[in-house]
C-alpha cells in the first residue's frame, strides 16, 4: 500500500516525467535568440548604411570585419572581389576619386531580413566633371556575424551604366 501511495504522490508531482516545460522554455529561448539575431543583424546593417550616408568612417570601420569579402559587380575599375576591409576602403577611395567626391547613398528603399543575412535596396548617385552621371539602384546583401559585416554582395540594376561611369 505504501508503494502505491508513493507512486501516486510521484505521479501527481510529476517526478520522473519528462520535463516538457523545460523543453518548451528551451525552444522559446532558441526562437528568441534567432529573433534577436535578426534584429541585431538588421540594426548593424542600418547603422552601417547610415554611417555611409553621413561619411562616418570610424563607424563604418567598426562595423566591417577585417576579413570581409565584398563582391562588387561589373567590369570596371572598382568591380571584383575584395578580400579585406583594407581592399574595401581602397575601392571606396577610388569611387570617390572617380566621382569627384560626389558619390552619395541617397536612399535606403527597403531592408529584408533572413537570419543573419540582410538584403537592402539602395539608391546611389554621383557625377563626373566630364558629364558622367551615376543614378542607379543596387540590391546589397550583407551577412552579419559577431556584430560585424563579414560579407557583402552588390547587385546593380544597371551594370552598363555603372561600367560606363566607373570606366575600365
């Protein structure tokens, strides 16, 4: 009789039963972490794009990984794969030189989130003294890890315009 009462008490208290609530809490924590990761990645990319708009090179530097891989489209003087933050800054310096310091990120049209990858539709414009004009939308896809952008791939809405503007 004592063992039957003991089994009834153990069953009533849940002793020995699988801890479903612990599993649920674990799942909720994982979903919360994924949601936070998405928010963090989006926030980092927004901070980066805002820093680009304001020319805040210190902030830009802090948000790019030293080992970033940046893929710039086209067949021109700034296109190709950049394999470090230094190469990205060299590319940007060349862009400002070729645009007579007129290159501007004029609009961030949309931002879409997929985990730690962020896709943005952005608009750039610039002019060159001989009359060249850049007025183009790009889709930039950024990958964020450990609070920094580790990869960027740029897609141009008008590669012919970009190739003509940046030259060969």
